[in-house]
C-alpha cells in the first residue's frame, strides 16, 4: 500500500520567510518548515512534497499535477489568496482534501486581505498560528487522507 502524499504549495514571497517582515511571519525559513513537516509526516505515515512559486501559472501547474499524485493539498497562496480566480478554479478540479493556510491572521490585517478566493473551495482554513500552522495542517491532512483510505 502506498503512503498518501500531501502537497504543500507556497505562493509569492514565501521563499523569503525568515527575512521578510519577521514581525508578521516569524523567523522560520521555508526550508525549516519543510524539514519539520517532513519529519512529522514520517511519524504520521504520509509523505509531504513542497512547491513554491512566485508565479500564478506555476502554482496552477502544481495543482493540476496533484490531481494524479496527491491525496491532499495545503496551500498558502500568499497574496494570490485575495486575487486569483484562476487558482480558485484549479483547486475546484482537485478531488482530495484542501487546506487553506495563512501564517498570520488575514482578518486582522489590511482590508484587502479579508476576501479569499481559496476559502470557498477549501475543506479547512488555518490562520494565525505562525509557521506552526504548517505542522497543524500536516496533521489534519494526514488524518483526513488516512480516514479516506480506510
């Protein structure tokens, strides 16, 4: 039996985690988050694969690829959360479990961040837990994908 894959997608500027606005996003780098999630995934008997792009089309390509490979998607679309009908539409084609993730709480920030194009197609939304939100989302995705396999 194969181990379920969870695809973690990170959008624009998230490659700068640990450097960009640490007062909002913290000091963990994307590599640190990946390492922590990979170790956790091993304990949870799932596999995580990370992808990051500053380009909307590349994020859509990751979602399309996940249709054949992944049981769940955790997506931190960054600013595309608030602007991308195209990512919304791509996520609608994915039959697995979808978690929308935000390091900060977008509802406590600028007004333009209060609208999400991802939330209407997500099964769950996590916000405001900092980098630890990735581990929480990995746990939830593992639980949901294991339950769907039983």
